């Protein structure tokens, strides 16, 4: 589909008057519409805050008379070269600078990034839920609420304890998203530039492309097939596309294969990544290509038993053409790549590649208009709840956030004399070494990106340092190309429901496992067998619960309990 035929925006979800439980977006935290009854007397501000009503925030805090322990989740991503996630310099720094001051013990609970729901379910089963539960995907936290993991709370009380955090939610018009089924369940972290995902970039072997006659990254499907085939024929790579096993949630995002403008009811039924949309037209196109790539030998024939770390290692070792991941100033895997391939040349894949003949468009999934979604354990005491809110407010303070994001001056970063902005030391490995992506899994509770000056400054600070190549300008160019795509409606936000979709809770686990099985069958079957097999497996998928999921999503949408396309 040609871009100039797009008549309406793909997304920019907006809240109608009754959307997300009709919460008023008011700057007055005492307005009754901004919160609801919470755990154990939290409707009484003095009970939850332990302070006089005319004082708010850190000025009103005092140390607890008896020690309070709070448990904070932190992703354990299994990445080599980063400190142990629950015991390192920075976890101790938090304890010394926050916990000890207020008689709070801060314990970090490792959560496997690729199996979040299982980890939380096991914690719940053993009555060990952390004080704070947080995730990026709304369907997951809605499921936690539906299963009784989360408490409701009074937003007025939260605003008293954590006014800085509350005011940021209000300024970013996030308060309507904090309510589900008419009750307040969530606090929401900030996500600057949420619909322009510049922090994820795909790197390709530009030197390989040049060897087979290309002076640019392939822009169409025909060019891609030609380039991959020539790499095989030249003996550069046997299976240049590589590949890793499907892991379920977030797999096979099909936004680039959809028809625009989107049908709103179809978007409501399949418009998220919690459960892969087997059976949709977009998913059919996506898997048809995966099948073709496999049969052409582009894909690693053992991808289905290859994990992501092994696939990344294949790129580092010079065996495959491309690899994508989140960028940061210190990227160990890129450092390792250049060590293994000192004469290699990489390129960042430009955004907006369109293949009109193949029916694809330069659409992509927008992030939510908020970062981390934070809920609170239904088993938390009043003191634990307050201590959790204090932790969130403390982490939001400028000096705290700067130190957590940038580290120690002269060690993790230096100050640029001309701009007055911090510059990360890309190869730092000393005592103050930060966790994954500049400690992101600690400070993501308040904001999703490091803030330092303009967006160009932020990209310059975030782009990988200490490499033979500098990708900063390429990433900046991608950002502004994305801005143009946003104006044309290609940045697609998933639907968000203000009520739990019970069928998702009941069937998501089964469907995610089935999808992995069916996806592999469809990828590896003969080309001439694909259509019949897709029809057969789609029906099985529907019968296994996806039809009920789609039905309940559509019903919630029609009742006005969701965001809308605009």
C-alpha cells in the first residue's frame, strides 16, 4: 500500500469521556475521581502517610519506628558482563542513601525477563510476591489484578507521599490509565517519545552487502532475497538470516503487514502482542515470508532449538548478517563483535523500508504512552505500601535519578565542557559498573529513558561508545524518519482495555505455547503445503481459546471500555 493512500492515522489512542472507567484527569489530587478505597485504612490520609495532612512528599517523611522491608522486582536478563542484579554496588547505594535513612530494607527480587508471568505466578503461589509488581504490557498487569495479586489504592494518598511522581503522571495525561473496573490499581512511569522507538536498532553487515554489489541496505523484498542469495553463493554465510526460537509474548509483531487505514474492530480483536494473532491476514503474510526464508535457506535450519543468546553469538562470531537490540553507551556484544571481526563494517538499518509489491508498509508498534506499569501487592501492609511509594518518589528526584542513570563522575561518565552534558565512558568495567543498559532495570520504575538535554543530546548520550564506527548520526536520522511515519499514521498503539479480559487470563498460556508449536510447523513446511496447513492450524488455535479472546475483546471495545483508533 502506498503511503500517499493513507487517509487516517493508524493510532494516537485517545480517551473518550467514559474510557478507562471515566476517571477525571484533574490536577487536584484530592478530587474523589482520581482514586478509590485501598488496602487497610488507606482512605484515611494520615493512616497511610503517617504525617499531618498539610505536609506532602519528602519534607513530610520520617524514619519508620520499626524496620520495614520492601521487595522490588528487577529483570535478570541473563546478560554476561553485568553485575549480579540483586547484589552490586548500586543496590548497596540505594540501601545506604534511601533505605538506611528511613529504616527501610530494600530487597531486589530477580525476575526472568523472558518468563515474567511464570516467575510472578511462582512468587504468588509461595506467598512471596514483591511489594511492587511491574511490567510493560497492560494485559499482563490486568491479569495480575484479575488473579488477585494487586491491591487497589487511593490516588489521593499516593499523591501525598509521592507528589513528584503523581504530578508527572498528571502532566503526561496518564491518570486515566491508572484505573481499571472503576478502581485505582496502577501508577505509571514516564516514557519520553513513546511512539518513536529510537532505542532499538538493527545492525547489519554492510561489508557483506558491498561484497555482493550493494551500496545500501536492501529496501525491498526483492533486493533482500537477491542479497541473501548472493551471500550464500559467494560462500559468505550459509544461513545469513540466522534466527532464534519463538518465545511467545511479543513474538511476530505484524504491524508492517497490516492494511491501512486499519479496521477498528479488527484492531480491537488482534491489536496487541500478548497473544500472537494466528489467523489474521497480517499474521498470514508474516509467516508466509518466514516459510519462504526457511525454504530458501536464509534461516538457520535449527533456529527452533537456538536461543537468543546463541543467535547473538552467531552474529558476534561473524556467521550471520544482522542482529537487533536496545542501544546503550556500553554495548558489550558490539565490542565483542569488533574484536572478533576487526575489519568489519556495520550499518544501522534505516527506518521506513517499504515493499509495496509484497504488500508491506513501514508501520511499527508504538510503545504505550507510559513506561513501566506499577501495581502493589495485595499482601502488602500499610507501612510496606507507603515505603514502596517513598522509594518511587525518591527514585524520581533529579539528583537520585541522575546518579542512578549516569553513575560516578570520572568513572562512569565525564562532563562535556562545550555542552555541559554527561558523556558515558563506553568501556568502563570498574567498581561502579552499572547494570544492564546503564542501570535501566532499577530506574525504569520512574522513567523509561535517560534524560539529558534535547532528543539529539539523548541519542548522543545513548548511542554506543568506544567502537570503530560511530552510529550516532544514523540513529538521529532514524528518529526523524520515524517522526514522519508518525505523522502518516504508521506508529501503531495497541488497544488498552479498562476491564480484565477473562479469556486472556484463562487461555493466554495455552495459546502462547500452541503458537510456538504451530509457528514452527508453518515455518518449516514445504511452500506448497503452507496455505492448507495455515487454515488447519488457525482453526485449532481458535478452538483452543483465541476465538473467545477475540470475542471478549470486541465486546469490551463496543462497551467503550478501551482506547480507540483516531
